[in-house]
C-alpha cells in the first residue's frame, strides 16, 4: 500500500495538495514546514526539494512486493496535483482536448496567478518599505487576472469547463485570499460565484481551515 507524506504549510500553494488529497480520499501524513522559521532551508528538507519551497511530497510503498514507487519525491504544487490526479484517476480528464483544457489553466495559475498575487501580497504586507510603483503594478496585474478568470467563468461552471478539476483546486486558494490583498470580487461576479461554489465543498472547507 502506498504511503503519502506531504510537506507543506498554510500558504495558498501549501493548501493546494491538501484540497486535492481530501477530494480524492487518499490517506496521507502532513509534515509542517514553517517557512516563517526557515524550515524550508534545513538540509533534510532540501534533500526533498532542492528549491527550498513548499509543498513537496514523498510517495513510498509498505512492502517490496507491491508496485514500487519507493522514495518518489515530487516538488512543485502543479506536479503534485498532476501526479495525484493520475494516481487516483480523478479531476484530470484523459481525453486529449479536455486534458489540455485543464492543464493550460493549471499552468496559468502556476506561471501567472500565483506569482502575481504573491508579489502583491509581499509588497502590500511584507516589504520593509511601501513602494507605490510595485503595489500598483502587481495590483493592476492581479485585477487583470481576475478579469481573465471572470471571463472564462461567464459560460462555464468551473475554470476548465463544466467539470471540477485540478485547475480549480490550484487556483482557488489564491483567489479566496482576495480580502487579505485588500481587494473585492464585486466587479467580477462570475469569479465570485465560483469562489462561493467551491467554498461549499467539504474537502475545500477542511483543507482551508486545517492547522499545521
């Protein structure tokens, strides 16, 4: 039987695999990597993720007789979501067109939504000095991305179409953080509807309130 050890923390990226694991119902063990205390730079964690970021996951098997996945380590949240989707056969279509609809929106989260929203949060709340240009730049880009998502959700229930997928799981923790960024979704009604829809899912509720 496979074992799953998840190394994560209570950030938007850190919540993504928690939501996924709760959705697919696979047993797992969490290990808190407190990035505020520098746990991500400890040698034992760098051995799992040389980039010293969370989350990361180690998959092993209980006995050598089973289909071996021993010491399979995966870092980057998008890669973790893809692995878990393929392992469980859930939340990532196998048909090519539908699969790439999901993957392209997953990549948008990884390449744009996460970095831009994260930079806005940094310059608003963590930077040692307020830099108006940086705040304006990243707030403008965040709002633009809200509009991209809102447009996609105008005619779709979920981000990649009519079915819930890892694209939604990846994006939700970042968008749900809008109030902490000092923003509102009032001008993006379809995106707001989507956030409220996902908030009703038991797996999302559990993962988003889990303490580590």
